[in-house]
């Protein structure tokens, strides 16, 4: 019986130990991981500490702002009361009237703040009491008409309270600023530690930075060329727009002057030619009526009377048209008389509104061009009132304010929004252009439901 054969030996198991080079690579990877993890943790710590420092700085900056605002609100209220006492004009009391609520809001924000020292919180409470005391003194000053203690050398109780308020606010600001400085010093110290770590990281990213610098330089050159092209194109467009605007303004001036000249020519022809014809026809008709026998004229008397009445209406219509084209009062008696005779009646539009005219007793010599422009502006403004305003009262005013001659037309009609874009505003554009021709300015103050005020201001120095 044969014996069982011996089993063949198994091959040796592969070694589990790393290769020396692979071990170094793993060590480098582990070291890189550890350094990266440490860098991430350091960056997280730096970010968190910076966030805390910034929040602290922001909170203290807000506190400084509240302290400054508190002092400013108090001083504004004092100034408003002082202005009211000097002028007796209630408009100066607006900061005082609105200031109490603002002061209470600011004090509430300071009380809600987190103070490092309990004494500072007590200072805020004391500051609130001082402000209440100062406010009571201001109220007494308004009621009595004179600030208490104004005749005393030291300014009285009001000044002492204000100085105390200012001193306590300054003390709180100083303490808060010291806290801000301490927070900044700690942040700078942490920034120094982070800078050391950043130097180590800087060597590894230097090559990338160089590449980025090259790319950014090329992009900057490209941007500069594009910006230069845009600047040159914008300059060309600006020059062209300015040239076109100047041409349009010159054209508008020429058209305005040409229209006035044409209206003057038509007015002269209507006055000289048509007026003479109508007057001659009226005289001839009256002469015929006198020369014919009474028995012959009697059947035609109504016809003659109608003819004379028609000729009178024609003459009146001619005068009205001539006055509209070129008012004779403007050239003969001046701007004041022309404005007094501007409305045909006291009625303004379908609402039956009344027109009030406020004119000075006399004016210096006004150039013809200036007088004509102001007269046309008044004409156009009253025309707009009749057509659109639905006003119950209208006021036309002319006067001298400083170095300006001012014409204002104000109504209590429906008003409009001057900023809204719309059609049929050529009249306002014409008024503005007439004022610009005289180096003046046109102001339009209106709102829906609040009436309209149109003010034309012309430099007075140009009329000497």
C-alpha cells in the first residue's frame, strides 16, 4: 500500500511592511493632512475671533453713534427753541416737537446696550433724568417766552444741565472708545499670529499668484483699451449732443423771435390796413344814412343799424386780435399796465374763479425783450389756468426780489405732477425757453389736488 505524497510547500506570503519610499510618501501625506487640518483650525479660530471682535466693535460703534445722536438731538431741540424765541416763528419748533420721541428712542437703545461696568449703566439712567430736566426747562422757556437764567452770567440752570449732559456723554464716549482700543489691540495681536502662518502658506501659492498676476495684467490692459474706446466714444457723443442741443436752442430762439416779429407785423397790418378799412366803411355807412331822404332811409333803418353794429363788432374784434398779437399797452405804457389789462374779465375759466393782481406802483426801466417775455409767460400761465386748472382763485404777482425780477402765477386748482412725462406741455416748455433766453430760471411747484405755482425769475442786473 503506497503512502500518501507529501503536500507541496505553499509560496511565502507577501510582506505587509511598506516600501521605504512609500512610507516616506505616507508620512508626507500625513504631515500635509496634519498641517492642512491645523491651518483650517487656525483659520477657523482666527475667523471666529475676528467675528467676535468685529461684532464687539460694531456694537460699540453703534453705542458711540447713539451717544453722538443723543447730544445732537438735544442741541437741535435747544437751537429750535432759541430760534423760536428770537423770531417767534413756530416753524423753528419742529425739531423740538419731533425731538422728544427721537430722544426716548435713543435713550431706550442706550439702556438696552450691554455695558461693561454697572456704573456706566447708572450714568445712562442719570443722563435720562438730566435730559428730562432740560426738556422741562425748554418747555418753560417756550411758555414764558424767554429762557430761564438767560440774564445770569453763567447762563442759568439750562446751561448747567446741558454742560452736565455733555460731560456725561463725553465720559461714556471715552470709556467706550477705550473698550474699542482694547478690542483692536487684541485683534492686532491675533492678526500677528495669523500673519506668521500666512508667510508659510505664501511660498506654496507664489507660483499661482504669479500666474494670476500675468492674467490680471493682461485683463487690465484689455480693460484699459476698452475704457479708452468707451471714453472716446462718449466724448464724441457728448460733443455731438451738445452741438445738437445748441442748434435746437438756437433754432427755438430764432423761431420765438420770428413768431413775435410776425405777430408784430400782422398786428401793424391789422391795425393800419384793416382798421382803416373798417373805420372808413363805418363812416361811409353813417354818411349814406345821413344823406338819404328820411322816407327812403326809414324802411332800411334796421339794416343800417345792423350794418353799423356789425362794423363796430369787427372793429372790436380787430382790436382784440391786435392786442393778442402785440399788446399796444406793452410798448406804449409798459409792463405794469399791460399786466393790469391782461384779463378780459375777472372770471377765470368755467369755475368762475377770481383773479387777484399784485403789482408794484413802479418799476425800473425794463428792456422790451424782457417785458415781452414776462408778458407772454403771464398770458400762457393764465391760459393754462382757464383750460385745465378748474381754479376758484388765481393770483398774479410781479415784484423785485434782490437782484431778480420775479413774476408768479398761483392758483388753487387741480394741479399736476411736474415730474410725470406726458404730452401737451409745450406751453411750459415755451415759458422755460423764454426765461432761459434771459439767463433766468422757471420754477414749477405743483402736485395733484394742491394747485400750481409758476415762478419766472429774471436777473435784475441785466436790465440796467
